[in-house]
């Protein structure tokens, strides 16, 4: 048997072949395939030459399949069905989806959003699990590889090439200190940032932030006495000492009562926080992740 070089075969002939074998009539097959009758006749002639078989021959009641054609028909139908399935995107149904979504998030995000997110998933997508993972210096590589699906960030965070983002919600920075702090009753100035020890939250770096750039421009340098990757730990440390921290207002208000905190507006104008969700362009077409991002936005708006 000679080997056929498939690269030289016109695969557009396969749907007309399927129609001919199914209908056994050139006119009806042409209608099914969306061709004119002359075009279908030409296709039949090319198929006969390609396969070395007449395929359709006249019988007493019209055309009948040759043995070769009869053997081809079920295999051809199965192959075309497989190709259609391969090229067709099934509609996404969260109710039947089964997947684990991995989020890079801090405790501020998980405390604020995850309880409501999990409640929504239990109702709408019970087969979806969530894994919250820590940030790290390899975050972008983990996003690109698919080890992390989504990450929380702020709008001021520079995005690496290939990263996409969408707004999630707005917040503000607030200055947090304990009740009874010697400066709790004072109207804070930029200079006061240099008079008290601070708690910094380090998700990727050393606890320094854009705030330190702002302070440096004003000639003020602060001492960061404690660096932690956890916002809750920062507030707990502030509650037990004369240290202070600058932190998300929404998050700090959740713990102001339990920790006995005083929250003050910071003495600078650039206090707005615009929270975003970040993902790789490689997963832009992932229907489940698109649905989950929309759910995050909806939950954040409700909070």
C-alpha cells in the first residue's frame, strides 16, 4: 500500500465526501455541503481520483456505496465529529465546573473578600476550590507558568510584560496606632513619621513603599522596627506597642475595635489605594478565570 502524503491532500474535500456517503445523491449532498451541484460533481471526481475508488455507483434504485465507501463512512463521520469537538468551545457552566483556582493574596485580601467569595462559590460553583498562596520574588514566573492564576495588586504596581489587570475596588491608607499612644490625640504631620517607630508589611520587598519615597522628598526618614508579611500581625504589634503603621483603611477598621486602635488620616494627599486583580495574557481566553474575576469584582462591589 502506497503511503499518502497528507500535506498534499485538500482536507476541504472531507465534508463533501461525508455528505456524498450519507446522502448517496449528488444533488442532495451538494445542498448539505453548501455547494452547487457542478461543484459537488467536481468534488466527487477529485475524491474518486484521490482514493482510487468510484465511491458511488449506480444501482437499481439509485446510487449505492462501493465496499470501500461503506467502510469509510463510519470512520469519516467519527473523525469529523472529533474535529468539530476539538474546534468547538463548550459553553462554560460554573455549576458543573471542576477546578482549583490559585490566588496570590495577603491576609488583608483574604479577610476582606474570601469569606464572601467562598459563600458565592458554594451556591454557584460548588466544584471550584480556591488555594491562597503567598507572594514571592518569583510571582511573575508562577503566573506565567500557570502555578498562580490570579494575584491581587494595586494600580500603582508596575506590571511586567504580558500581565493584564482589572480594577477591583478602591480603598485608602490610614495611620493606625493603639489607644493611649502618646501621639494619638495629635494632628499628625509628615515630620511625625520620623519620630515614631513603624511596622512595615513586606509582600515582595523589605517593607519600604511609595510612602518612603514621599517622606524622603520631604526630608523625613522613618525607622521600620518590624517587618512582617502579614497585615494582621502589623496591627497586633501596633496594638501592643508605641509603633505605628500605615495600612488599608477597610482592613484596619475590621480590627480597630478588637485591637483597640485609633485610626487617623495620614498627613499626605496621596492616600488613595486602587486595588486590582492581575493575570497573565496567556490565560486571557480561560472562561472559568474570566467568570471568577467577574465574581471577585461583584463581591468587592458588594463589600
